[in-house]
């Protein structure tokens, strides 16, 4: 039923038009060495109530304090000076803007790094903060939107319109689950109507609650690839590195040479204590910012380096033709099998079955 709903809303696949429109805007990860330069850093400056791997695995000393203003400034300077391609830094955390030094942090970061703030529980009252954030240099706002028909969803849509009215870049985040799957076509239309710039689809955020089976996940990613190919939106699936296989198969000229973003490869998460994780749901910290620089942790820590090494991959991931550019979701493998290098249970690739 869900798959039929997606198929009914399939966008036309005019490949020549697609290639002409997207040739200069998509495939940017092909130019990046993701082992050296992250593309996205999610940074919780305060206690994170949505992404919180330390709560699940008790991986931190609870006596640790949040990073100080000076410590945060040092991390910003390290990111600016040690990466060839500046990553997008997405600030998050519970009421992060209520930190006494938040304006200082934003004023320091926004002029020198691509910066955004993520509102995982957006409220219409947040609209009053947009002018202040824009004056400080913030150019992008991420809003989490699941079901636009609920009261909270309607408030989020109103806030999204306010973001666009302020001349800021609107980024929408949606967790893809069996419950939200039927809403994706309607959300896709909504993204276009409100003027969103990008749509980030999270496929690993709900592993503890509900998940898509491998075949449904594959069919969903096919739909996402076809929508992305004909849409002005930048569509970024997170937690589904097999998406790159699908895009390469369906649009080989469009995304030749791209490497999928996954844990420790293009993505990193910093929690409010300064621990650096390879992903938001993987409970293995690569290091502590109070003891080492972010650039050193990302490039040199044993945890990050091991996750980028395809040689230990087991099962189908080990002999798949895409083991170098994909490698499977290590988060999903670990959460469902207890083995970090097990084959990705969420990948449905008939060529490796």
C-alpha cells in the first residue's frame, strides 16, 4: 500500500532536462576527500533531547560540563583553518539559543563557516528569534517536520514560511519510518510550495522504535532518487548509504564518482560535553575536544579511521561492488546485530543476495 502511494506520486524522468539542470549543482561529494574533510557537523551546544547517543549507552561522565565559550571558539578556529572545504555546521541542543553566550558563538561562527541552527521541536514562537539570528549572520534554519496535518505540523509550516520570508535558507528534516512513509509525497509537494532549499531524510533515527524492512527501504530510496533528479531541492538521505548505489544505477552520468555520506565519512556529531562521535546513533566516541582538536579526531582517531576502512566489512557488504563508495550503514548493522562490521540489514541489493 505504501509503495503504491509513492509510485502514484512519481515525478517524470526527463533525463536530458535533469542532466542540464543539475550538472553544476549535484555530485559535490565527488570533489571532496571525505576521509579528510567532513561535509556536515552536527553540534549540540546544550543537552540534546533528540540526538543523544550518550543517554542510550551511558558513554560519558555525567559530571562533565558543557564546553565553555573559549573552548567553542577554539573548535571553530580549528575547523576554519584545518579543512580545505568548509563543512556545514548545524547547531542543535535543547533551547540552544538560551545559552548566555549563544549570540557570541553565532557571531563568531556565522561569518566564517556555513552555519545553521536545527529546531527539532519547532514552535511558531521561534519566529520572533529569526531577525536576531539573521542579524548575527545565520543564513540557514533546519526544521523537523513529520506530519504537516497535525497542529504541531501546521505550526512548523508557518515557521517555515517565516524563515523564507526573512530571506533565510530553509532546510527541512524528516525521519523516515513506516508511520511517516505515506506522508512523503505530500511533504515533497509542500517542500516546493514553501520554498525549501533542501530536504534531509533520516533513515536511522528511529531504529529503537520502528524501521522499514529492506525491500521497502530500497523502494523508498528509488522514489527519493527519482524525485531528487527532477527537483530543485537538494535531497540528502542520511543513514542510507545504499542510496548512492541506486543513484549511480539510475543516473550514472548525473552522479558519477560520488561517495555516500555515512558515519565518520563526511559526517560527525559533537555532543554538549565535547565528545566527538562518527554519527548521532553510534555509541563510540572518537575523542574529546578538551583533549584533542576536532580536525585531529576526525582524521586520525582510531574510531573514525576504522569506520572508513572497508576491509573488515562482513557478509554482502564485504563483497558488494559498492563496498568502497557505500559500505552500508554501520549504525544499523551495530544496532540490529551487535556487530559493527556486519552487513547492513537495511540493504536490499539483488546483486549481492
